[in-house]
């Protein structure tokens, strides 16, 4: 038979409180409303739940047999209601993020930690892989959010595009740290950490060096910008890297300086075009975009 949750709540409160008046106070109801709910529940069940005699109000044996089940049921309903609220508000579930490495070390960990401090019920996974593999994962719905270098290699994706102005990093005691802005000529004969994989940042720098007849040394190469910064911290090299890693405050004696002409690291935040992401993922995605906007410029249009 269908039972109303409110009637079960009244029954539970009556057993726990021991009187109609105290049950009414607990449920913020009037005493007549409690009495009516109890009468309707007894009519639905087909047996009495409480002895009602002058000066005497107590649960029947049948009521005691039923009470534990009602209590468990109400707790289960409360958990369901709470989970519904969490899902609606985006405070539960899981979010998967994949990055090619640029944002994996000094950007995402801080952002995710701040998010989870307010959303402890949401699990967040961070994967590191190539841009092409990440795009394939996102397109197939295997990853919620992808952070990749341009161009976007797979169709069927929503893409928010960003240009991040790169900076030159060096040890704080480096002579270049005395300058406010560096140019290609500033790097003449210096050892500059290269980014492996024929990276667009290195290609831009090489073009500027060629235009100014400037020769540099590349004695060491790194796959990640964050690793390039660590190399700079340990030796005499300098590096041109993205601002999320270059401007991070890490207490590693590395400082950054503006580089002119401008060198951009272009990247995209991607999601599946025909598979809307959950509220928690949408919140994190928005925070990622806000963080990238703080470091650079969004393109005038969205890619797809």
C-alpha cells in the first residue's frame, strides 16, 4: 500500500517523543495535524499504533515491531534526498581531467585543492597524456575536460581557446634578472632550455632569433615547462615558458621577466560537443577558464 512519508515521520516522532505535543514541536506542526496524520496512518495500516487512554499514551506492540523499519526507511529517504541535492548542486560525483602537462604541476593541483575544500564529496582525477590522445578521450566521453595545445586535432569538441603570453625565467642571481624586459638579443650565447617535440614556443623563439641574427645554445631539453623551470633553478640556463609555470611562486629562487616580441603558448580547454558534462565538472571547467584568462587572453571566438 502507498504510505505518505509525512505520516511515517509523525509516527516516528510520536514514538521518540512520547506525546502528541512534543511530537508536534519536533515536527513544527500543530497538535491536531499530528493527530490527524496518525489516524490516517492507522487507517491505512489496519491496526492501532498507540494506546490512547486518559493520562496514558504509549505505542502498541505492533508499533514497536514497525518502528525500527520506519526509522531505517526514513534515514534511507534522507540519504536519497541529500544525494539528490548534492547532484543538483554539483557537490558529489567524479570529474576527470586530462592535460598534456602544461597545467599538471603548478596550475591544476592548486585549483583542484581549492575546489575540493568546498566540495569534499567530489573525486577528481588528473591524467597526463599527449594532446591528440586527450582529444580522442574527450570526444569519446572517457574524460570530462581536456587541456591541450592547439590545433584541436579531433572534430566534435567544444573548445575554449587561450593565448598565454610566455615569460623568460632565470635564477634570481642571473645578470638577466636585472632587466625588466628581455629580447632575443638578451639571450645571445646563453644556454636556453628547449621544449622537446618541436614545440610551437621554441619555433616562435627560433624565428625571432633568426630575424635578429642571434645565436643561443640548447644544451638541455625538457618535455614539460615545469621541468624546464626546475632546470633553471639548478643551473645557469634560462627558459621561455608559459606563465602558469613561469609566474608560479615556488620559493625556488627563480624569477621571471617579460619577453618582447611576445611569444604565445596557445592552448584549448575542450569538452565533448554532444555530451553535456555534470555540474561539478562544469564548475571546475569554469574555474580553469577563469584561471587561464587571468594569465592570458581568450581568443575572440570559440573553436569546435
